[in-house]
C-alpha cells in the first residue's frame, strides 16, 4: 500500500549522485530507473524510493506525486 510519507519523499528527495544529481526522484527518467533496477538499486531509503518511482511511472501514477513537489518544479 502507498504511504503518504513515501509520496512526499518521492516529491522532495533529490538524487545525491550521478548524471541526475540534484533532480527530484520522481523526475528521474524511467530509463535511468530501469537501469538501476537491472544493476541493483542503492541500499536503503534511496533505493526504495527509486523502486517506488519506477512502479508509479510504469503504472502511469507518477502524476499523483507531482503536486506534492516543493514550488511545483
């Protein structure tokens, strides 16, 4: 089940490294998330959020998170 706090974290947590450093997790490209899924997500909360972001994108539900973004970037 989706947790409200996880949706807020998806909308406000930024990628701390790599090509998309500084980008909010929900805004990471689907292809990038698929690459991580295949290679292995980072351990911990970041990996969990990335997996959730991919699931929402695949199901077409990522638009539910966008209104939760700070300043609606």
